[in-house]
């Protein structure tokens, strides 16, 4: 069984995913890193040169591939849920966990993350706080439909998030 982490940028999918994979003894795969390694260039370059549609197609291919992995913790890109086929593939052999955080927390984490410029190009070109608010409002129902359960990471350490995930995962046999 795979453990799939979904959620907006900066909610902790990668940091929690790495720690969770170590805790449960599963491999870890971040779909954004997977795409960049496969195409040998940063996401920001893909989006700047070919646009978001090109990136979303590469993301779909990557998710089709990584969803075939067994016993893996997969951190899916924040927008992966927008494509029903992505979620169908990830849910085949996976428990889907939505990581959530407040807009303020997400913005602070993005500002502190060195990968933000490389992997997180603006989705709308608007003020970052306003962009987060708008995109979250649009995606929230999609995230809720895709998830098996959620964990709020706002004021929790990675260890606290892991403990909550492990406790909730027992219900799924994972």
C-alpha cells in the first residue's frame, strides 16, 4: 500500500513525506522532483517555456508511473488533484492524506523554502497571499473529495504530524 500526500504548496508534503517514509520503512517519491529529474530541468523553466499545460501533462505521466510503485510514500504536486485520472491512479493502491495549513503558514513556509523559486512558479501572477487564498478556495472541495483523511500541519512539528498520521493510518491497515 502506498501513502499519498496531497495538499497546497508549503503544507509539508515533502518534509513530512521524507520523515514518514523513514518511520514506516517505505521508499519516498516527490512527484515534482521525479519530473525534474526525468526532464533534467526545473519546473519553473518548464512553465516559463511551455506553460502550465505542458507541466500538467508531464505531471500526469509521472503520476501514472509512480502510482505503480509499491510500498511508497508519494508527495504529489499541489495541483495533481485537478486531474481526476491522477487521483484515480494514486488511489488505486494508496491511502490519500490531505495536509493542510493556514494561508499565513503556507506563505511563511514558501518564503523560507529555497525551492520556491525553482519549483513553485506563481499560479496566477497575483500577490502571493491573495493567490494562496484564491487557489485554496477553488481547490479545497477537490482536495476534500480526493482525501481519505486530513491533518492540519499549521502549528505542529513534523513529529507531531507523523504521530497523527500513523494513528489515523491504523484504520487503513497501513
